[in-house]
C-alpha cells in the first residue's frame, strides 16, 4: 500500500498527539488520579498506534501499543501512576519523538527497537499490577504474540481470560459474537493487504477481539490461506459475512455464532479487566451519543481524539503571495496620498480626500488581517518547554519550576519557526548556570525550588519575550576574570569596562562561564548563537542581572517582517526611512548645544549625554548648504544605548513595505537594511539604526 | 535540412552602444528595456552600481557597464536606456547603455570566439565577436559581467 502521500499528515498528527501526550503526562504527574488525562492519554496513544500501523512503522506501533497497554491498566485501576511510571512514559515519548525525527528525515522509522524501554514498561506493569495483568498484556486484541500452534479450527483457539470476559460482557449487553474463518484466494498476491481490508471492513461493523494467527503475524503475511477471527458486533451475521466477502480475492468464509457464555473459573481474578471494557462505554457514548453501541467502541475511539480548532492548513507560500498583494495595494494607496497632497485645492478634493482616507483605513485593516493569518501564538513553541524543564530538573538534580505567561502572544509564522532553539537555549542556560543547587538555595534563604519564568507580551510594534530565573545572577567579576584568562580582553580593557560591557562579552563567540561542561549547556556555543539568530530575525537581546537575585534575558522581536511604520527623513536631497521602532524622540537642538567629548560630538539631552552621528558623513552625502542654527536630531535607541542622528528635514511618518536590495549590491556594513517604494514611485532606502548605535 | 540547421544555430542579440563601440546582449537574458528614471544611490555599494530603481514595484539594482568595463563615466541623454537583465535562476539587474540600436540575428558562422586571457579580469566580459553588415559587435558574456566574486 502506498502511503507516502499521507506522510505529511501523519507527521503533523503525530506531532499533535505527542504534544497531547506530553501535556497530559505532566498533568498526570501532578494529579495521578485525573481520569480525564488518563483517558486523553489512552486515546492519543491509541490513535498514534493506529496511525503508525497504517503507515507501516512497526516499531513505533509496538511502542505505542505498550504505552496504550500501560494506560489501559491505569484506567482499570490495576496500576497506580507513580513517578517511575511517568518517567518511563516520558522516555517512551522521547523514543517516539526520535522515531518521528527519523521519519521526517528519511520517511523511515529506523532500526532502534527501544527494547530497553519496552522491557522496563513490561516489568513495571508486571510488578505494579495484579498477577494476571502481564499475561493479559501480551494478549491485547490487536497484537498478541502468543505461540498458537492450534489448528485453524476456531473452536480450538485458546482464548485469554480477558477475551472470554469481553465476549461474555458483549453477550450480556445483547450483542452478537461471531467466529469467522476467512479463506483467501490461493492466487492472491498480497495476502496481508487483503487481510487488512477485511479487518477494516469488520471494524466498521464491530470489534475484532481475537485473531488467529495474531494481527501482527497476519500483517507480516505469516499465515497460510486462512485466518480466524472473533468478532463482536451489533450487526447480523450475514451483514458481517457480506462485508468480509465483499473484499476482493477473498474466497469465502466459515462463520459461527457464539450465543452462550463461555464459562471458566478464572473470572474472579479478572474483575479489573471487566471494568476496562465497561469504562470504554461512557467514554465512547459521550463522543457519539446517537450510537450507544458497545461494539463500536474501538472504531470510535480512533476518531475520538480531542476536538481540534477549526482550521484549514494553508501553504505559507500562498500567504506570502497574499502579503505581497497587500504590499502592492499599500504602495498604490501611498501613491494616491501623495497625488492628493500635491494637487489639493480643487473642488472635488474634499470628497477625494475622504475616499483616500477610506482606502487607507481598508488597506491598513487588510494588512492587519493578513498579518494575523500569518500569526501563531507563541504557545506552539513554548508548549514543549515544561517537559524539557522537567527532564533538566532530573538530569541536573536541581529542583525547579517553570512558569510560562503570555503564551497567547502572537508572532509571525516565520519568526515562530526560528525562535524555538534560542528560547530553549536560554531556558537551559537558566536551569544550568542560573539556578543554584537546592542546598545552596536553602542556605541562602531562598525557596529550594528554583523558579524559571518565561513571559511574552506585545509592546507596540515589538514582541518581547523574557526568560528569567531567580538564581545567582551573573557574577560580573567572574566574567571579567574569565575574559582576561581567555584573552578576550586586555587587562587595561578589563579596568575600564563597565559592567554592561562585561556582560555583553557573554554574547561573544566561544565564551562559556560554566565551570564544568555539562551536556546541558556550556559547550562554548551558546549565547552568541542565540544573539545571531535573534538579530537575523530583526530583533535584539539584552540581559538584566542582579548578583544573588537572578538574571533575565530580554528578547525583542519585530511583530512583522514585511511592513513597518517608519519615519521618513531627508538628508541632502536623498530620502531615507528609519524604523519607528528604534526611534525614541525627535529633538530640535541649537547648534551651540553640540559639545565635544574626546573629539566626538555629543549633546546633553535632559541629563543624558548622547553621541551625535552626522548622517551625511555616514551616507557619503555632500553637504550642500550652510548649516542652520537649529538642527533636527532623531534620537534612536538600542537597548539602553542612544544616539542622535543629525538629519536635514523631517518628511513624516509612513507605513512602508520593506523590499530587499538583492544579492548583487555589496552591503557589508549592513547600514542599509532594505529599500521601499514611495508614493511617487521613487525608491527610498531604509537605514538600520541598530548598526549606528 | 540545411535551413533547419542554420535557424537552430542562430542567436538574436540586442545591439547597444557604449561610447563608440557596439555591444551585443543575448536576447534570452533581456527582460525589459526601460527609459532612464530616477536612480536612488546606495551608499557604500560597489563603485559600478549607480543605485536602485523601482520597476513596477520591484527593486532592481542598476549597474554602469561603462564603469564595470573601465570606460569613461556615463553621460545621460534622452537616449540612455536601462536594460533589465534576468539571468536564469538569478535576480534581475539593470544595466545602463547609451543607445539601444537594433536586434540582429547572428548565425553561428558570423560569431567568432575570443579566447579568454586568464590574467585579465575584463576578458571574461566579452567571449565572442559577431560580424553583421561590416560591423563588429562585442558579444557580452552576461554571466561574466554579473560575476562579482572575483572583485
């Protein structure tokens, strides 16, 4: 069966299910009795198993099957949720993620069987549950590996206790139990495929509780020309028979109806098992109230996954096209605005202006809507962090808790895709370097459980993400010593550097202050990578720290990458745009207020000394006329540093569409971050103020 | 048969003037020919770039072939044109020429290869010379002209 076309869907859905599993396991760890979580986990594991099976990922299927078993035990009360169990299950999740990674890379699940985990899980179940449980485990309907040497005659098939119970249970409920022997045509080439179709056909009508040979063997074509099935169904025997014989290359069936309860002496021991079957009923009926048939339970369970948001998957390229069209529209609108500005005064100008304002409102709204379509909540990235912190907590033997706030803050999809790794790195950093060990914390009078906080919020045209901890903070002196030792700075520099400059050293390549290299962090690639990544997204990062109190990394990202609000300025007779995000204020400064410090021009603005940058010089523009007495200075900021850009004339604020300058033009200084098209069709360059501060 | 063969091997060139010399540009690279418009200077760019223009909403860099070839600076007249070139798999770029003259069809036997002198960086710009109506046309090697790596 060619399933490659479903691979993408499989990967997406598997991701979702793994996420659900991870979330619910976290909940379960806190509240071991939370039935809702248990059911949710069971469903997710079950769906995963089914999907992996359909796609032919046997190992993945096996592992999820074991997880499903464990949860059916938990559900039936045979197994208590303990920390150890959650640990093993998290290991299973990791293994499943590893499978998924492999599948994403190569469309193959690889050869890792994860026997160790499965064995642990098995041992756990046999140790933690009542005696019959482990046997029953291996006998779960879908996949028992029981050595079954009996003849194909259904009467001789040995039923496991719980299977007998399931049958009895069904009979009590007035459902029909049939045995079928299905004969496959001897010329059939793909016997397993035909068997699969038979299974599918039956699952629509009822439940297969037992097959001989096992499902696994049938899928592997380890059967002759016939196989036997025990089926529970609400439908008549003829209907089931017809459904099976409807599958092509099926030669025929032999069927039998079991109408009497199978009795034996093991019933009492199997009590919990009975409960399992019973419990399926309410879970299913709540999903499909109009079909309260027990027999339909397994089929419905598969579709009973948690209700997902009503969404349509849209190719990001289509959104890009839409975005480009909006950009065009905004350019056209800017054109009309500039025409109306130059040719005012006419009789019609008032209504013309009204229409333009209307158009402006529409384009702005359209732009916002398209932007919103591209937006995703940061939750999609942060949801994997609780588990990561939990793992780290175990690995580092430190107690810590992660608090995430503002996870509904939205960011552009392209940014979301890229921001995960840097955030993960910062969190690891906090866990490893930031937080002290529990003993030390207790000594210092802090809560022994370290706190890591991830907070996201929108601030104007930026989104700010803060990653902080209440650990030791950055020891500036230690960093200084380390930098000296490593030769990053000279002793003279060390003398004169401010604390802030020292902390900035942390963002330099190959600078790790971790005393010992752990596999969590401290391999020398670190904050510099984070910084590079964030800058490539048009954002920046800074750090605030207080020795003994903790440190906070503050990431600032632009809300959008394509359209920004900018201040248009004129220098000489050229027009430039400066992103409004980096502008603090605009000041009129008397020529005489410019002072010199170390041969550099500065102004003293309300107590802070700000260096002056003459844009003419930076941009190689000839200064034409005599300098006026009052100068216009645009104060820009980057973090807490400021600079004043000396310009000739202000044009005004405008919404601009950022276009790339292309690859041909060398732009080594990165001074020009792009170009934009003005209303009159002229091109203006965008100055990246961050490179000037 | 013969006819087919000659047609197959003929190439159309746009003939332009740069000073007194005639240059040919393979028509398959030419996306557009536009009149001179306001070129926005880009600070700190390579000296042979005049800047960028807006071509129907796209930002296109404009290069002076004269400066690239080491000729004297451009004199802008109303005959000056920007030829927008779109090489395969690459971004479009505009080049400034004095005059666009005509389109000629050159057959294989009208084209003579010029062998590159490895020491002369400029020799990669012109790889062949075409003969048409007693005129000699230097045929530009677009990939060479746009190869900025060796600079």
